[in-house]
C-alpha cells in the first residue's frame, strides 16, 4: 500500500477540501495541524494527525518525524493576512514554513511535492489579455508582505525543482465555496448579505470554486510537469459584475455606487493613519485599496490542459457557500 500524502495546512479552507479529495480517491492522508488544533475530519476517514508549527518547529528531529513513510507532500499551509500590510509573521510562515516543508520533502525522498501558491505572484492582465504563468510579478507596488512572501516562497520551490526535487507549483486565484470555517475568502459573501458593502471599486479579479482547486492540486500528484507553475482559476469578473451576480444569488440588493479609485485610495490612507494612531488595524489599508483599484485577471488554460482543472461556474460556488453558511448558522 502506498504511503500517506502529507498535507500541511490541512484544517484551512483549501486544506479541508484537499483532504476530502484525497480520501475520496483512496489516498491515506497524514494531516499536519498546528499544536492544539482539534481534529477536523470524520473518524471514518481514518486521517492520521500530527501536530507541529511548521514555521517554528520544536526540533529538526521532531520535524523530520512528521514525514516518515510519506509518499508525497501537498504544502498548502500559509498565512494569507493582508491587514496589516506588513507583518513579520507572514514571512515567517510563508517563507520559513516553505523552507521547512522542502526539508521534509528532501529528507523523505518524496515522489511528488505540490506547492500551493497564489496567482498574484504573476503579472495580471486585462479581460482581453489576462495574465498567465509567463508574466513577471507585478505586485511590488502594493507593499503587501503576503504577496511578496509568496513570491519568495515560489522561488524557493523552483530552485528546489531545478536541483532535482519533483515539485509542481499550483497557484489559485480567489476561491469560493462551502466549508470556509473561519471564514476567509467567503467572508465577502457575508458582507454582501448583511449589506456592509455600499459600493464597488473599479477593479476586478478571477474567481474559482475551491473544490476545483482541490481536484487540480491532487491531480498534480501525478499530472503536470516538474518545475512548472499552473494558475488555478476560472471566471474573470469586475467587482461590479461579481457583486451583482453574488447578491442576486444571495437574494439581497447589490451595492449600488461605484467607488472612484481616488476615493478608495484616500480612504485606504486614512485607515492607515487611524491604525497608526490607535494601534489597531482598521477595516482596510492603503495596500488593499490599491489592489481593489486594479483588475487582477488571469487565464487558467494551462492548468485546464495539463492538470484537468474543472471549470465549475462560480455561481455554483456562491450558492454552495451560502447554503453551507446557513446550515452552520453563520446567517
């Protein structure tokens, strides 16, 4: 019987779907959780649990024990915090955690190492000419430790692949779907439902169903080319289009007013001043406002062709997410 697949970040939004997809396909799974995390999966799944802070492991020996007998690793653990824009913990997790995950992969001699990054490490494009895996990073101007750290982590994995590690890199866009416990990206839907977004910024982004991302990521254990990156995305929508589509699905009024880019920029700057004066993070920051002013549009053609990435209509992800929120008393 093949050894287990080690999944880091197993209790995150994507991590939970990764474990479910692996179990569905009959893979034994070893889930890496932060110390003190309650086991999140049904007992009948027979998931093996191990606890460790990947960014600050207790000891090298303890770290290496996590991967004993593992056939492959899916490294999905990350800190996706963008507020505040600068936070040393983000780099420690996203860069230091990836360094340690690579150490595990080398020590175990895994058959495949799948790194989960973000599409934002590539240059975005327009709706007519969306960004792809060949475009250089364009997010330096935002000053976000999250994006910058994911670029650095991506380079670490590429270097490891150049040195012989059988690594494949997948880069999701903005994921929606059920099971967002915290919630993270799906918090957007709750904000829309409660009428907390009076307007829409001028930019846009690419959206994808989280389950499609899980399918393609697990496919990358046996598909895809070593050392290659794959954007996992689907629909490019302006914020106006997305907010209208999502609000109609939720049965609420869509935000009515366009927010000019200049107004968004000023508001973000004022939020930064408030954070500096109070020592508490405001609702957003100047970096987030700058991101919202841009169109982060991408194509997933390469992943569809080489990783069999499904293309579930994003409205299905919204409907499933909202049904899950209702069933679990978030609304």
